[in-house]
């Protein structure tokens, strides 16, 4: 079974990445930042950490307000550094832990935490800034990462209490994962700061120290606070420290602090900490996905699970993008060239060329991108349904109440 071996808390200001990239470890202004991370690096090595479940918020880099989720779990194989306006940092991609992510996701839904998932998105300084301080000397990563992005910039936000409760569900999900792994919970963000409006530049070192005390000794006080309470004490952007409560909720009631630092060089108060549990967790059973138990008895039925999504993500993306007029035209002009641009495998490309609707479903393609392909090549949904049933169009229509054809395309014809 997977184990939670402890937790790290760290600010994620881009200041940290700036100092790292410019090798300012001997500069007297920047040295305290480097000194704060040395014990964390040593602790991770001593504990043989396998996965860092990293709780962070994106800074309107990869996540925008056209679809803004309170909780989004990364289920990808790797995470590239994001370009935040001046070019991406020269650091290698963070390796993902997709199998663990999928198991946690299913367990969270069973506890009625309806989170979203992401793939193919780069990760900004919310993750890379502090984690780059913990990399190997050659810049490579000694562990995998499981990113949990929390939407803390557009109200309404998750409450502090909701974050605390999510931590408990995460703990149970991790410990129910039937693979031998050492998992560390990493909370990022804060401490006090505000970067907008006339209150820009606000800091509150007294509150920061009180918060660090409470996160260890009395998190219930923090869980009961409102967003306005956090903004008053720590600045509007400093209210992102509610993410630390996810980390705290994943630990036992009694914890000990092994390491704690605080530094306020400029706009954002920078803190680091290491926490370990002081007591044992209650036992949890190996997780069973009760919602899908027995579905295998439904012949010809293929639930679109995260596993199927991961396997067929590339071809599903290719087919989804046929909603873009330019992609449709490129497909009509030279389908092989377009499929090559999307890095489809030879098997995937052959399935598309043959329009083997049933085999595409078996491979892991979801029907709702198949109907987009059907619209482009000029066949109706009914043709696709008939092919999946192993029937002609006429045979399928004979089983329906009306002999009609339809599709999602506004125009017929390929």
C-alpha cells in the first residue's frame, strides 16, 4: 500500500525560481531562500520519496476563465514548464504519476469530491518555482509529481473547510492505493502578500507566524475562517494559503514540525516547513470502484474511464480538433499529413483511414468525436450506429420507430 511519509509546505513566488536560475545562492539577499530548501532536499532523500502530490494554483497561464475549476488533478505522464510571457524556464519536464492519479481521482469521486482532470497543460511557477530548489544537482528530478491545481483567483472559491476536508479524502485515496510508494504532500502558496490595487505590497509578518503555528497545532481555527478573514490578515492573494489546509487535512490530527523558515525579502513572505505525523492513520481498505462493479456483464459496452482516455488521448484530440474549420480542410486535402502532425501511430492512422467505427470504439475513441469524423466524411450518425452493431443502414432502420438519418454537421458532404 502507498504511504504518506510526511508533508512539505512552501511559498511559490517566482522570486524563488528567479534566484535559482541566476545562481544567486551566495548573494546575501538571496542566500536565505537557498538555505531554507537545503533541509527539505535532505529530508526527501532520507525518506526516499517516490511521488510529490503538489497542491498549487496556476496564475492564469495554462488555466483561463473560459473553464475555471475549483480542483483540477493532473493525470498526465509529464508536465512541461510554462511560458508565462518571457519564455519558459530551462528546466526539464516534471515526470507524472498517472496511475496513482487515476486511482486517487476515482476514490475522490466515490467520496463525492467532483474534481476535474487535465492533460497536455504546462505548469507555471506555482509548481516549478519551489520544486526546482529540490531537484538533483544536474537539474533532473529524483521523484515524480502529481499536481493538484486549485482555483483560488476567481470567486467563488472553495472554502477553507472544503480544502481541509479534501485533504482527508486525498489521504484515504493515497493510502488505499495498492502499490508500495512513499508519497509526500506538498502545499504551496503564500504567505502574506497582495499584488493588486492600492493595497499592493501589503504584508503581515505577525499573521504569517500565527498561521504557521495554527497549521500545526489547531487547523480547525483556520478551517473556520472565511476568505475575507484571510484577505484581511494576509492580503487578497495571500488568501491562497487555504491550499495548505488540503495538505494539513491529509495528515493525522497530531503532527510535528521538523523544519520551519520565514523570510520577507520584498513583496511576498516566503516560508518553508516539513511536517511528519505524530500518530498512526486509521486503516483503510484497498479501494474498490463500486460504481462500475458488474458493468463488464453489459456486452458491447465500454465505459470511458481515465485509463481509456489516457490510452487514446492522442487520437481523440485529433478527432476533436475536426471542429476547427482549418483542420477539417486540412483533413480533406491530405489526411495522412494531418495525422502525422498529430503524431498518430500507424495503428491509429489505419483505423481512421478505414473508418472502422467499431474498432475505433474498441481502441478507446469516444463516440462523440467519431460523430465529428462522420460529419467531415459525409455520413450520418445512423451509418456509424449500424456499423457498430454489425448491420447495414437498412437493417438498423428496421429496428427504429422512424427511418431517419441525422448527424452533427450543419452541412452534409466530405
